[in-house]
């Protein structure tokens, strides 16, 4: 039986599109329970968006948790096999504290994880799939991409002390004045200072941004990181309907990510709807030798894309108690065959919005 896409909500349409997209690239469905043993999250709190987790004790006495994250479960269940790559996609609800209400919220996510002996191809594949995911949601989307290896190389060997966190905050907020002031405070040389200022201000088309940054430094470690970043982006090429931009302000998750990191935006939604990156640090923490990269699409944010109809239904079909059932079925089928939506009622509902009214039966009102 085919599905009438006009009856699906925005997030339901997106799920169908993305599931088809990921399966084309060999990703298999990962299904998990709503619950996971709390110990998994307790021992990996630094990799969670929030360390507030809803817990309960099950009938066996184990402390369980409503899952606040999907990636941890996938990593836990993935095996290290030399030369192989595991590809999973998922569609799950997670439970986290809302930034707006500060209450627990059920958040619908879909996404994918690529885990194993990864090569530049796999990183390119995931970045392209992130961009194509945005394109499946809306035209005119933007995927901002960063590489924490470049930022780490720029900070390597520098005595920022406690100021390192302040500096990262300035980079995140594109505060070049703050970067300059901190470099002066910690006696960072003019060459490194100039590069950090350029890095902070950088935004735009990958070739132009990275070419400019190469002119700002002669340090081999930084140049090597820039070259690695540039080579992956060059392989990604262009994706229809999506603009790829370099943005080094994506530094807030350096405890989680270690290489490529990215976030995606679509029209009419004021915040990022897609976030992801490379997370080898999590793999190492969980005793894995594999590398990993993935992303999540936050479907609850797509409610803004839902086109609100002026009406709840096309036709209000009013019938009486004596109207024959077969007559109601016949009329309803005829209206639906015309492509209309129908609500059968014995009287007019107070809050129902409808385009037209039809009556069936002599006693109908």
C-alpha cells in the first residue's frame, strides 16, 4: 500500500527520505530500547549533552535510564574488526533537559554512525551525507564545517594556562579582539596571534578560506592540519541545494570531537538542525581501537517547516442517527476519491475548521 505523502507531517516525510538515502550507501537500521543501563551514561558523562539522566530501578534491581543519547549505545554494541567499517542509521527518541523550559523533553532524532578502519573516503562520505540530509529537508541549506585538528595545532605548545578555555570561547564567539587581548596577556608571538585572529574571523567558501589561512602561517603542524582538512573538503565536491562553508567557531565540543566537526542549518529554522563530527576520543574511552564519525538530525526542530493549513478538514459531513451506514460509507468514499478529507459528525463540532458542509439524511442538521 502506498503512502499519501500529503498526510505526513514534516518530520515523517524527512524520516522516509533520509532512511532511503542512508540505505543507498549501505547503512543498516540500528534499533534500540528506550532504556539502557545507567552505568553506560554514568561512566561517559563527559560525552553527553547533559549529565542529567532520568533513572529508575527495574524488576531485577538494576538501575536503568531513559536514553539521553544514541551514539553511546551504538559504540557499545560495535565490534573492532580490522579492515571493516560498520555503518548504522537510526530513528530514535532521546530524553534531555530543554534549554528553554529546563524540563525534560522527548526529542526525535535520526542520524547515522560510521565506525571502523576509516579512510578519507569515509569522512567524505559522511560529510556528503550530512549535506544531502539538509538538502532533503529544505533548499538553500548550509553545512558549516570545521576541523579541530587545525585549532589544536594552533594552540599546541602555547602557555595559555587557564586562558585556553577563554581563548576557545573567543573563537567560538568570533571575538577577534578578545583573541588578540589574550595573546598579548599570555605573551604569544605576533605570527601565532595573527593566525589565531584570522582563524577566528574565517568563514566562507572552503577554497578561499583555507587558501587565506595558509598565507597566515609557516608552521608545519598547522599547515599539515589545513592540508588534511582541505583534501577532505575537495573530495566532497558540490551538493545540490546545499552550501558548504568553513567555520572554525565550532569548538564547543572539543571534549567529544577530535577532527572534523559540522553543523547544518535550513531555512526558517533559527538554530542548527544537524550536528556531528569525528569522535575518536569516545571510541578510545570505551576501549575501542576503531575510528568513528557520525551526525544527528533533530527532527523536533522541523515543526517550524510544517505548513499550517487554514482548515482541519475539507468537508464536514453531517448525518443523522437514522442515516443508513451504507449511505454514509458510499458518500465518504466518493468525497475521498475526489481528494478531499472528510469528518463525519452528527452535529457541528465547536472547534473544527472546515471548508464546506454537506448533509446526508433528512434529519441532519
